[in-house]
C-alpha cells in the first residue's frame, strides 16, 4: 500500500509518454508520486544524463518501464518522507538505479526510491560533483570486481581511459593494486590518464592497440575493457594473457557485424568474454559498489568534467549525449548534470557550466 500525499499537488519532471526520440521528451507537471511501504520519498537536487538513459528512452535497451516515464537513473537529494527506512527527513542521499526495471526515474522534483537502492551522501560532498560520477563509478566497480574478477597484481587494459567510465576504471583498479595500461586519443587525453595513475598510456590515434600492447604487456593483459563500444572483441582476445578476460561493457552504439571471435583460442588459452550491463546488477552488488563510492567521494570526489543544465533542458541534454555517443560534434563538455528545484527552468549562464 502506498502512503498518502497531499491531494491535487504536482511536481515538475522531465518525462516521455512513450518510447521514442529525444524530441518526445516533455518538461512539465505530473502528479506527486506516492511512495510504497518499502520506498523513501526524496526531494531531488540533481540528476545526471547517461548513455543508457537514452537507450531506455528510445527502446534500444529493452526493460519494463511505467508510462509516462520520468527519465534518468541517478539522483542526489534529501529525504522528504522516510517511510520505514529510519532515515531522518533532510538526510542527504543518493541513488543510481532508477528509471528502468519497472521503476520511475530520477528527473523530477520528488522521486520514490526503493530503500534498498538508496545510500547516504557523505558530509561535505558537493551534490553536483557526486551525481556526475555515480553511474560510471558503480559501473567500474561492479564490472571489475563482480564480472571481470580483477585481482591485485594483474594487468588491466582500458580503451577510452579518458571517458567517465574509463577514468573510474583506472581509479578503481589502482585501489585494487592493479597495473593499468590505458589508451586515449591525443596528448591531452593521454596525459590526463597518466595523472589519474595509469602506469602506461597509449595514444589510440597513433597506434594499433593490440600491436602497441605487446611492448608494455608482452604476455598479454589479464582484463581488457573497451568503454567506447567501438572496439573489436576478436582483436581484444588477441591481446589477452592466458586465463584473460574481455569485459564487454558497451556496444549498443556500435555498428553490427564486422567482429569475429576465435573460439579455439578461447579454449586453448582458458580465456573468456564476459558481457556486462549494470542494469542487471543485484541490490547486494550495488550496495557494495556504493560503499566504495562513499569511501572515495570525501577523498577526491572522483571528479569528472561536468556541464550543469536546468532540468527544463533535459531534451537538449539527451540530444547532445546521443550525438556524443555517435562520435558526432556535440555542444556540452563531459558529463551532463541536470539541476532540479527552484532554478530548474532557468537557462544556464553559458552553454553548460563546466567544472573539473
């Protein structure tokens, strides 16, 4: 049974009435959400826009959704109605698994969050910095620990090391005591990967990755992660050490076909290719990732390049994210975060407010 809220009141939200293109996104009023007995009502401060949010909205990623669907999976906010959670009203909290699997999303002034998918935000952490990193950081942790079975002293290769997930993979791997080889395009991005702690960095604009890996990893790498979704799994397998693993963590945006896999090599060298979608992570896995995120946030914020827009510009944010996913020119830099609340309709002072 749901708990009653004030009748006749509404919230502002970014939502769609059916699956479709970014042009179908509406910003307007919806009835106040009514939390179920196992949910916490959260007043949202900020939400983020992820590639996977565009896949859910368009229907490319098949998952049960309520309609109309409030978009987005990540939020930082404050407890408005704790229900049976034991949290005090006003407690700062975050979640990163809404907007799919039958759950409403995060892009609204008030959101109902299952209590087992809600975590406290550490004191002193900026909500906009935090919301930008929740999804990529949880993806990095769950991918490396639960799927790739990454262990200390092994070697990890990260293609797209300067991206949101790539930077979190480098940070996560260094926490595990792993040797990291990263690839990025151009001197600016390769230097960034080195500052994050990558032991070796390859300029992907100037080298064939598999050939380039033979120098720093002559026996092959233990785990190969391509965060771009444009890599070739067959080539990745060629770069593996015995018992190595390819972690496939992106790919919906890649062109179909053109990839081949030598099954015999997998057999002879005891190698594996593991598909990974964080949307299927269990609440136990997500909670473990959240504990690591909360340990890191007060230390260095896990900060990423971020552009902050008002919630009213959710359509533009989705359009820009899709352009970036396709490798096309796009307007906003880094992760796009949407500001929710009283200033949600005010335009940004400039085309995105970037912070590093």
